[in-house]
């Protein structure tokens, strides 16, 4: 099967779509990807094949085509808008180069901006092949949650175009059951929507007792408007927490510099280490040697229904989860008894949850490991996850 993937993000950025594309190639499919240059990493690989400004690389058997777009150097509204718009216009123009390649279907990794699927819809119409939209972010809800757009008139216009995206997609996949309910309710869709969870890029790891001098809590991911680090930062200032815990924060984003300055200003550097993205191999060693893993999401229309991509990665290590969030993620963690959760802003409960984690017996840690393994195998294991997606592709191609 020949598959063309539209994705704002791809290798060397670390997103789930990388793993899916690689696994599809291993299963004998021919995969091409239309994407932008890295938003988070600067690749040193200069072996591009250029074709009218389009850069091509081959990675893991995948043909990757990097669009010429404006790259944001600073996280401000103007640069973000230019980045999104240039990506959108480049997709519209360069998709014409792929008409004669005779793809069997188009697959859209629907992160923000969701409008990247409009050129994909147009392309699918031109080649008369089905389009599958895999929704990762709820629009316009995500814009409301992050505060990027507050004007109700503009939000109604955006919602209208989002509905066009949904109506003209052949099939909609969503990353949680909450997404499915909300999309059907908000857009009155009769179209078939299926839940397809983000897979874990890792096999389930062997149990490791890290024997850290201090109980070590690790966060890996984005430092942005969607995350609530203020609650954790306040708890870090408590003397008892400083005596018993050590925190490692890894990633990048709009709030990275703010958090780093806060740590220095409040003399927390002995108890907290913050650093930029590292190689996957090094990151996985850090996660494996942790005592617990931290998840945080602010409250919001979209965020309450979101299962962040890091959840599946964390799950593969079988560590207790410390969740500063509500909604879909919290429900899974509490229902499966694999960690503790508090609402954003609730410093008292976060403090208590940290102390409870510190007091976990070896038997209780082992039980969390076993329950994590069970949940992993039910929904997030690579082979089971890809079998499900491949069956969807085969059915929709007919």
C-alpha cells in the first residue's frame, strides 16, 4: 500500500507519527511524508536532495519531503502565525508534485494547526483516494485553552472551517474516547469516528529499582501554555520536599526560560535540574532510573479530554505516575491505580501525593508496575496498535 502522510511535525522531532510511519514500512508499505523542517531540533544531516526548494531525505525507509516554510525563532503570536500560514500554503502548492505517484490513501496526523488537513483533503480529491484524519488536538477548544484567540467571532469562523475538515474526511480517528464524544456533540457529526490511541514507541521495560539517594521525579516534554508548572514550582519551595525529593525537568517550549529563571531566583538548583531535549537513548535511561514520572495539563475544554503523548511513553516504564491534571488522563490513572492525581493549582494535594509516593512499599510499586503492563498491552503496545491501524487502512482502501 502506498501512503502519503501529512504532518506538521516529523523526524528529527520526536512524535508518535515517526514510529507509525517506520512500522508501516517494516510491514511492507511504501510511506512518504510531507512535513516542515524541525521545530525543536536542528539536524546536522545536510544530505538533502533538492527539488524546487523541496528538500528530500530518506529515514528508516520513509521518503520525507521538507516544505520551505518560515521557521519561528521566538515563541510569539506573529511568528507562530507565520509558521502555520507558510506551512499551509506550501502544502497547497507542493501537493501537486505528488499527484502522479498514485497513492492508495492519505493520512493526516492532526496536531495543531488542524487546517493542515485542508490541503490534504484537496489532494485526496485530486487523486480520488480516501483521507483519514487522526485528531490530536481539539479546535477551536485548544485555542481557547491556551488563550491564543479570545474573540468569539474569530472562534466561530475557525469552528466552521474545522467542521469542513471533519465533513470532508473519509474517516476520523481520535486519540481518546472523550474526543469522540465531544466532536460528535459539538459538530453534530453522523460520520464514523473511531478511537485510535497514541501508541507507545517503546516495548514494556523490565522492572528496575533505581535506589536513588533522593526520590527522583522526572518530567519530559513541552514547557508551554497547556502545562501547569506553577503548582509544582510552589511545592518545590517546601523544605520537606527539598530534603526528600529531586526533580528533573527535560524539554523545551515557551515557558522553559521562565521556569529556569524561577529555579535560579528561588535557589532551587540543588533540588531541581532543568535541561533541553536530549537524545532518545539518554532520555530513556533517565526515565528508567526515575522513581516517578510527572504529567501536567491545565484545565480546559480540550485539555480535559486529552491524553498527552508522553502518557504512553511513561507507561512503558511501569513507574508510578504523578498527575497534575483532571479529565481523561486523571480518570485512567485513578481507575487503573497506577499513580496519584491532583487538580491544577491544588498545591496541598500535590504535596500529599508526593509524600504518598515516597512511602510506597516495594509490593505496592510492583503492583503499579503490573497494572501498567496490563494497561499497556490492552491499548498501547506497538504490535496490537499497528494491527488495528493497518486493518483500518485495508478496509477503507476497498
